[in-house]
C-alpha cells in the first residue's frame, strides 16, 4: 500500500518547512522527502560520497530515477551549497 505524500500538507497547509542541504541530508531525510524511493535516496548518497558532494542540480539529474516531477520535488525540498 502506497503512503499518501500529501497528508502532512493537508493537515498543516500553512506550515512551510525549511529546505535542507542536499550535501548534508541523511538517508532518513531523503526517504521522507516527498516520497523519494529508498533506492533513489541511496543512489543520491552514493553519488554524493563518490564526488565529494553535489555542486549543481545537473549532477543530481544524472542519477537514474531522478527526473521530471521527482527532480522538481527535490528542488522544492533541498538546496545545494
């Protein structure tokens, strides 16, 4: 059964959460971000560790499974520094 990713937004529509640094996010934070699948979250961490972090969003786009709406959701939730 798939979890409804919009539940928290429906309960607390006025709450705007601060963005997290993608270069410091934990696996747990990645998994919780707008329903990012575990496999993609792990791939983000592997890429980040291999390349000493992300310096641009284009690097994030290179990861299999990150594109389109998922890419947009990542940009809404995280920043790169």
